[in-house]
C-alpha cells in the first residue's frame, strides 16, 4: 500500500514539470503602446467592438477577444495584457498554452469570458493564438 501511495505522490509531483511546455517567457520587451500595430478587440453579446476602458461596463460572461502583448505574470495563472488603449488581467490555465511560448514582444490574440471579482475584471482565457 505504501508503494502505491509513494508512486501516486511521485506522479503528482512530476505533473507540473510535464505541463511546463509552452507558457510565458519573460525575455523580451513589449513595444510601447503607440507602436503597437494591432490593438484591443472585444466582442460583446451584440457583436459590437469596444475599447479596453469599456471592459468595466460589460456584463459577466461576455465573450471577448483581445489582441496585445503579455507584459508580466501577476499570479500563478494570471497575466497582464497591454494594448494601445490600456491593460487587462487574464487568467490562463496551463492547458490553454498548448505548447506555445509567448514573450512580451510577441503579439497575441486571446478569446475568453469576462469575470468579475468585486470591483476587478478578469478575462478567463479559453484560446490563445500567437500572431
């Protein structure tokens, strides 16, 4: 029984190392907002595009599409994305990376749903594309 428990524990501890393929690489520097070619895109329920500063006015569960640069990791599964209009907080689970390595100078597109935690807004990313 102890051998099975030891093997299970070893497998659980090895899992993060296997999931480390892809993800955020802090090497590189994001371009200044004025030099960013593609910016933020948010698709609301009525298919209207909106600006970053309008995220606070969208309802929970709204599907959004963002384009910009990841600046830094802010938590275990959270990152800050910047576009020409401002910044947004993203939650990106390990399986969403799909082996892609993203640096701050890489332009990305993310699709996800808007979540509210008190006064803060977070985008739960479902798809991430390196552009």
